[in-house]
C-alpha cells in the first residue's frame, strides 16, 4: 500500500523523466513500503542521502505535474467516465420503470460498454 497515493500516481505518469536512482528510491519508499533506513542499507548510502534524493524527486514530480497537469486530467477524465456509467445505469432503470423502449435500452448499454472500455485502457 502506498504511503501517499499522489506520489504513487505521479510516479506512474512522470517516473520515466526521473533518474533511475530517483525512480528506484521512490518505488522502494512508496510502493514497496521500505523505510529510509532500509533503502539506505540496501543501497549502501546514508539515510540522509536517501531522504534528500526522495525529496528532490518528489519536488520534480510535483513541478512536472504543475506544468503539464497530465495526472489531474487523467483523474478528471476517469471521474467523468464513471459519471457517464452512472447516468447510463439511471437511464436503463428509468426505461425499465417507464415504458421499456428497446432502443433506449440498447443505446444505454452501448454507452455503458464504451465508457467501461475506456476505463480498462
């Protein structure tokens, strides 16, 4: 479990723009849940060195996100797609209670399937 979902998400989007060592330290710390001391011992450097590298990498990730905004746009898009699925379900339920139009049912199912396929990509 990640200590900070924001960093884990930013690492997914911008991790390739960091150095290999920065990526590794962030991955160990946030995704593998290793302590600074554990990382330092594994890498043969000081705990303070690990902390400094992680803080610099975090700053770079936040700077990239503030300039590019890719992670926020992705989260906004995912939220909107979930909303589309919810409204599609509401249309289907309304249709079942009020007349049962086959066309409305078919279209709402198609909308839901299309939206769900976008979430899977």
